[in-house]
C-alpha cells in the first residue's frame, strides 16, 4: 500500500477549495476533526459545511500553497487566496469585491487524516477589502 505523506494529505485537502469536491474531505479529514480556530467545527461534516459556506460567498476562490513545512505529525501551511465576493459573507450582501489574503494553518495528521488544526485567517483584512468595495 502506498502511504501518503502528511504534506500530501494537506495538499489534497486544499484542493477542495479549488475543485469544490467535498467528498475529498472524507478521505483526508478525520470524522472527529477539530478546528481550534472555529469552535463550531468538531467533525468532518462541520468542516464541509464551512467549505460550502466559503464557496457560496466566494464561488471562484482559489488557493496557492506557498509553503508546507512538516515536523513530526504536524504540517504548517502558508498560502494565499484570491476570490470574488459574490454571496453573503458574515452578514454582508455580495459586493463583487476582489479579495486577496494570506493564511497560516497548522494541521495535525494521524493515520493519513487531518485530526486537528489551528489557523490564522485574516478576517479583518478580508472584511476591509469587501467594505472598500461597498463604499465605491
């Protein structure tokens, strides 16, 4: 059996943003996954719901992985995203704003599945880009 590296697991997970193929999550995310940055995410289904909400607000979101750094059973992701605000996001109606942002996240991998993550997503930067478009 070919075993996946932890970096490959994280790389495959991020493809969900680019492909919107949510079934991938069941292959690479543990059933009892915990996102320590989002208290409402306590399962793979919760993670899929967040991804679907992201795609609803930003249907064309794309991620580019800049770095994956592995230490023991953890992988640090550093990447950047581009998207267009075409659906409601945190109560803000679609503005058509183009947004770009960088993000950092640490993933814990066990048995070729992501079990936990700790992330930094710059919500204030995203909101300021959306609000700038609202005021044009």
